[in-house]
């Protein structure tokens, strides 16, 4: 039997990605950077909701934002979160 505490980090990633909006944001950032305006157009959600979810993802170290002019572009920086998002995306069978 394994020591369950060794999975705390992975469990935290799963908890954060367990929300459909956050999972959608992370899968949308696979392979490319994106700003809030583009996310808002794709997700058809108000900017404050997207910003709240981005804040959670940033706080947990899953994404980072970098300023490009007046916008902030976000990208996935946590490789475990990237792998989980890719796996779940591939299990859906569509891109």
C-alpha cells in the first residue's frame, strides 16, 4: 500500500481542474497562449467569471500570465496539469 499523502499535489490539481470552466480554459491553452478577451469570445462567459477562474488557476501554479501590450496572455506552466488536461481532452474524442 502507498502513503496517500504522496498524492496530495496530484489531488490538488484534480480538484482545481474538476470545475468544467477551469478545465475548458486549460484545454484551450494547450499549445497556445490566450488573453481574456479571446477566452470570453470562445467561452461566451462574462469577463469577471473568466477572471475568477484564471485567478484560481494562477494561485495553484497551473497557469501564468505575461503582459503583451495592454493584454495579459496566459499559458499552462504546470506539466502535470497539462498532462491531465490532455488526457481528459483525448478521452472526449474531439478537438
